[in-house]
């Protein structure tokens, strides 16, 4: 059972970038829609380089520069993310 839980968390991490708002909705973690594109991108790059640490951010190390840019644009206060589906 423990192995299944770990496997499930690993798989969830692989698909976490499209679901950033599951945590970043203001109730669990920082609300990304209140951050600028530049702030989000800067933080994601720091996480990728290991300059900032957080257990949930390991998946950022696998993101390409293009994916980081897309996520920062999508979820920033200037972005076009529509959270009406949540």
C-alpha cells in the first residue's frame, strides 16, 4: 500500500504543472493570480536551479524553459487562466 501511495504521488507530480491552482488558490499556497508573470517565472527558475526549496516543487526541475514561461504567463495576474472549473 505504501508503494502505491508513493507511486501515486510521483505520477501526480508529473502532471502538476497544468494543475498549479489545486494548491495555489490562496487557501493552501500563494495565490498565483496575485503574482506577476515576472515574479512567478523568477521563482520557478530559482526552484529549478535549487536556489529555493520546497518538497512540492521537485517537478519544476523537469520543466523546460518553455513550460516555465507558459505556466508563468497562464497563472499570473496578467494571465488568462479561468478557474471557473474548480
